[in-house]
């Protein structure tokens, strides 16, 4: 059973699906397919998150210019697309709180970054604890950054709508299909699916999320990088807490160089509330349970020991943080008490239901350091999007436009209609906005 494609995208998360969306409008004659091993798009990280649509205040405008740009425009695009498709989008804001003087200095930096990244005076405001108390009487803090231009949506529904539009433009979605081997033969890729049959492609875009590094290594790309997986867990709160605050609340992270987030108070788009996430080290991008982690334990440990990750796992500070996260997974109170520092009214005894766990895969370089930004690697026949983490879902639509335009400019494949109208957006106009 052999099929030939001009281009194959590996990974049907919100990023891969969004790339297919714009390719469908720009390339009407090319045969394009998405390969996704789950039974639906956005089955893993793209839907197992808080559903927040982030404002660009957390991103250094010099070091994370691409994330800042795509987040800024991603908010506007998601709001417009949600309105067009009639699924929920709430401009509900977020409050980042500081519990001490050191954290307040971080908030001052975030405020400056937010303004540099395009937020206006009415989008973001620094407050002292007394000013915040008038708005949110249950929050205890020293100071706060109130970001009004922050929202909530359902990324599963977003991605499914994008898939539907892509299919209407001729994109072929192969669900329940796993890439089990990929090999270059002459001027084509031979891709084995489910250990059963083969397809052939002229060009491959790797947007495989938690498996993106593994796919890149199979092709011989990004071999100095490895990845480490972290399961983020949530606790659902009872309905009596639904009006505890008007908006979600984050606290300033203590260790920004590590992927360990202090748990947040989350208000989802449907009004329900959750506490989370922690970041428990696991051994698979699908390590939701013991069976999967036991199966992948030895292969993953051996991989980390022969790469830069060995420096990470023997680092004392990392070990201490990892142990704390494991404790938070074993003890409900350990995680909820972190949120009680700024929402003291919460009673852990009333919280009994676990939320959906999601897994984030972070890339580590040869020096044992976590890479803070997205990594783009490629050659004449492939392009790999690695380390595409938060705020990845927020920026997926504009980032996909950037990727398609970049590959076209590099001559890796030609777009037939660079001035095409892509749903509610004209491609060339958005690319001009995204210019760095």
C-alpha cells in the first residue's frame, strides 16, 4: 500500500494542524498529509493544558522575540477564529502575584517586557497589595501584575476546527497512524507506518511535540540535543470555589531556568477552577501511568547518560527540585499548600478530584542546560520544530504562518499563492506583521 506525497507533516497537535491549514490555502496542487498516532488531533499536550491564551509579558523581547511576536498576534487570531467558528473564547485576564521583594522586581521586569512586546496601558498594570485587595479581596500578596489582555479557550475545539478547514482544502489526515521508521531513499523519504505499510514524501515537517527529538534523531538531525519529559498534574476544586477570584492567578516562578512551575490557580473557559500544574519527571512523552514509565525507564536513562542530560540529572539543585515535584504528586496537600500561600481560603480537604494530566517535553543541550526557546533545524528535505512549548498553543496560528513562509523563502518548497486569503487572514499581510 504505497502513496506518494509532496509533503508530510508528522504530528497532529495544534502546531502541525495549523501548518497544514495554511499550506492548504497556499498550495492547491500539492499532495499533503498529516500523520498522527492518536485517534484524534490535539490528543496530548495540545488539549491537556489550562486552555489559557497568553499575553506576551513573560518573554524577553530580545531573547524570545519570536515567542513574543507570535503570542501577541496569536491572541488576536484565536479571538477572531473563535468568533468565526462560534466556540468559546473569554477575555478573562490573569494576575501574576509576588510574595516578596525579589518577586516584585520580577513583576517590574515583566511589566516592562509586556509593554515592549506590544501591550498597551489598558492591557497591563502593576499594583500594590492594597490596590489589588479592592479588586480581589481573597488574594494575599505583596504586589501584583494584572494582565487584562489574557484569555481562555478550548484548544481541542480550536484544533478540530482547523483540521476540518484543512480537510476541505485537500489535506489528508492519517489518524491512528504512527511513524515507525523513516529513511531517505534517493530523493524521497520512505516512511513506514504502524510497522505495516509505507508512504513516500519529497519533504517532511517534524511537528511531533514530545516525539520531535526522536524523529529528528532518526533522520540524523539535532543529534547534540536530547529531551526530558515532565508530567503536569492538576486538582479540580469544588464549585463553591468557582467565584473565589475573578481571574486566574499565577505566582512568580522561583527557578525560571528549570521547567518547574509553581502551581497556579486556574479558571477555565467553562468557569471551573483547578490548581496546577506541578512538573514530575517521567520517562516517556506518554508517561501518564506506571506501565508506560516502567517500559521506557531503562531506554530513557541510557539515552540521558550518553548525552548532555547526564549533567542535568546529577545536578544537585535539579535533583532537589525533582524530588519536591515527586512529593507534590504523592501528596495533595504538598501541591495545594503552594497555592494557599496566595489564596489562604482554600481548604485541601475539600479538594478530592484530580484533573487531566499533561506532559511537556523540554530539550536539553550538550552542556546539560534546558534550552529556553524553540529550536528550528532542517536540511534540504526536512524541517524540525523542537522544544515548542508554552506559549505554543497561543502562538500556533501565527507561528505556523512564519514556518510556511520561512520554508518557502528558503526554497525548500514553493508556495503557489503567497497573497492567498487564508480564512479570515490574508497571508502576506500577516507575514508583514510577523517580520522580526
